[in-house]
C-alpha cells in the first residue's frame, strides 16, 4: 500500500465505528499513519536518488528532509507528527490513547507530505 492508501485505511478505522475494533482503533490508526509517513519519506528518498537515507534512522531522515523538500513549514510538521505518532504507538498504557481529532490532524500532515512527494 502507498501512503495515501494507508491513511485512507486509518481514516476508515476512525470514522467507521465497529464493535470489533472498539478498543484497538486508536492504536491501529496510529500505526497505519506512521507507516504511511515512513512510506512517503521512502518514496521521496528514492525519487531524489538518495535511497541510503531510507535505510537510516528516522531522526536522520527528518533532519535531512528540509534539504530535499523546499517546504520548511511542512517539514517541521512532519517531524512533529512522526514524534507524536511514535510516542502514541509506543505508549504502554501510561497516557490516554490518541483521540480521533489527534489522528485526523496527523493524517492531514501525512497526506500533505504524500501529495507533495507525488
């Protein structure tokens, strides 16, 4: 699946209540959205002919992002979103799960990145 397909799947989990996913949709949507962000970056590195960046740590990728994507505001939002998704995805019950609003905001940023990358 590409980034936009992954975020569409996350949106469906959020927007379509289902008793079977009642307790897991926030975590599942978080992981799908993070996977979408990482897929969009992977595509960017391959398009820019720097596939070795895709193999590096995400923090390195986020530091390099403004040098390859001339949208500083979007780059900052992508870095913040990845951090938020990572924190939400690694939570061990210490904080509340992300809300539908949180997730929709993160998905919007990832969709913007995916569309910018093409």
